[in-house]
């Protein structure tokens, strides 16, 4: 009797492993590209994708069926994890700033690198959904309708977040670039 009970459990484990492997095979490259745009290094992007699949493994039954629905669910998980990371980083940054007596001098680097860092810093200040929309549209070249499908929101919401994100970026970058934005 115990053997017949053990077989379905093993089969269920194999099905879960196969489902997770299939999700990884189908969506890992897309998730990595998005994660790479949301992070400042390839290592952080790989960690973000790994965290996404770890969370997926813990709640595999919550993943909807169908390629587009799976992708949208996984993208939402990835964006939510990154949003949580941004929140934690913001708390650490505020704490560190309060403890610092004087700011460290800016390193002498090339203007292109400085401009890139300014843009990434400005992106970090955006609200997470806005940042995700701006990154997906401006850096990945996705259409608003595609972004809406992935995030599970209306196209008008994507357009509004894109417009507000651009406005916020301009407001943040203008003082730092001497009004040249």
C-alpha cells in the first residue's frame, strides 16, 4: 500500500519540476532582458531572474496556463521583486545619507559615463511601475499594447505611466544637466 501512495507523490513532484523547467525554458531569456534593463549589472539581472523563478517554484499552482498569461504573471513577479529591492535600497540610502558627515567627492570620469549614471539614477527615482513602463518602451522598444498585455493593465494606463515617467525624468534630469534636457 505505501508504494501506491508514494508513486503519485513522486509523479506530482516530477510534474511540478517539468512545469517549472518548461516555464524556465520558455521565458528565461525574455525575463533576463527585462531584468537587465531594470538593474545596473548582469549579475543583478541574473539574481533577479533567479529570485523570480524561486518565487515561481514556491507558488507554481498560481501560474496561469498559456504562454502570454504565463509571461505576464512572471513579468509581474519580476517587477514586484525589483520594486521591493528599490524600496529596500531607498531605505538604506536614506539611512546612509543620514549617517554620512559629508558627501564623497564625485570621481573624475568621462561625460558619457556620467550621463549614463545620471539617467540610471533618475530611473531609480521613478515609481516602480512607471520605471518598468519607461524601460520596456524606451529601451526594449515595446509598443504600449504589448506592455499593457504583459503587465495586465489597460493601454491607456501604460500611455499615462509613460507620459508621466518622461515628465518625471525631465524634471529630475534638468537641474543636473544645466537645463539641457
